[in-house]
């Protein structure tokens, strides 16, 4: 049986860091208010002219180096993002050419904050089916491009960044299972209300902004993540105590703690980067994974549970042996 196994990880963050204190000088908020409700202390913000593709390229190069893989070996690129460089071609296509991997399949996946889990699921299926042997999977965002910096309820929550993994076909188990879901009925709890087909608005930034009903999103996220975690464990006939690490979407520390409690997992077995990165949407899980690997926390052979929840709503999980 063929499995998709992670051969290397990488990440990239913009140089500019904005602290809670700096945001408090712009809008009616405070470091204490933000940290208490979200766990966020700072976020990285892309420089003028720095694109999602730029961050994806840096993360991809780091992952390829870690994996010892040349870009010409890649036969599939799947990039999760809600903030592509252009309407078309896809950011994955732009990245492919920049890497020198011309000719392989390359496309974007938009599942908001679940984008990396969705992209990982797609790449895993290609490798399991035997139609790809080496895949590059990325989650990359420049969410700062469509934030309303006068809205204290949303501007404090997000940041920019990218994370990547190289998957290779292997005989030994890597990705054991993944589970993805969506429910468009929750659209207006978390969304960006404009677009190419629906049209833009005669407002600042063409009406691009994040609209969110925070309390309702929190309630649905906690319940939904509970269900997908249970689904994952049942599918693999695993007891929750067999997990070595939880690597969750980094949106809100309270949501992370609620999931850890459901798993009866101590927080020192949970990877937390939300304090440093804020919510980087599709980039948050691979950023956290790369941090966990490079810091020496995650070791080869350990069992990892990745999970995410995002606008749509979308949600998903992946269980893997690193």
C-alpha cells in the first residue's frame, strides 16, 4: 500500500510585526483585552508589494530544502489560500514557474482557514492513487490586504504568513486519514461580502473586509471540531490518549483549549503559535507544524492530529504519523 508521508516542512513570515499595543494606538482596544479573549500578542504583516506568492515561495523553498527534494521532482502543487496574487492564473501556477517545476499539475484551493487541510487531503489522494509521487502542499495568506483596520472586532485577529510541506510516496504510514466538511448555511457568520462575480462596492478598499459574528462562530467552531476529532479517532480505531500532539488551527486560544480538553490532552502536548502569529487562515496549521518540527517538539514516528475550522463554514482534520 502506498502512503503520503511528510518529507519536509517550511514556513515564512513577513518581517514587520505589529503588537497589540501598536493596534491599541489605532483603535479602541488594549493588549489585555485582545490577549484575554484570543491569546494573541502580535501578528506579522506583509510589506507593501509583498504577495501571498512571495510568502508561499519562501515557505516552499524551506520545505524542499528540509526534504532534500529538487523542485523538478515535484509532480503536484496544491496551494490553500483565500488571498491569491491574481484572479488568474492561480498562485500555485505562479509559484510553480518561480520554483522551476513547470509542467506539473498546480492549482489553488479556497476553503478559508481550512485551506491547508483541504489541500493536504487532495494531495494525499493523488499520492494514494499513484498519480503523484512528490507533492508540494502550501497554505499561504496576506489577510491584511482586506482587513478593515478601523474595526477592532476583526483587525486584531489576523496576520500574514505561509507554511508548506513536501509529501512523498512511501510504503510506511504517513497520512493515515483526513476528513473534510463544509456547510454554506453559515455563510454570514464569517465572510467577505464582495467578489468578482457578486461585485465590489463603492467603499474604501472596494468593500473588501472580514465580517464576523464572533460569539456564534466560537460556539459552532467548538462543537464542529469536537465532532471531526471524534470522527477521526473512530475512523482509525484510536483512543485519544494515543495521540502525541495536537496541531490545531491558530485562531483563538480558547477554542484550542476547548479541543484539548475534549481530547484530555495537556496543553504541553498542544502546539500553540496564535500568540505570535494570530490567525493566518490557511497558513496557520502548516506554520504551527513547521514550528513544532524545527523546535524539536515533534519527532519522527509520533502521531499528530491536525485540525482547522474556517469561513464557509469549512472544517477538517488529518491524522498522520510524522
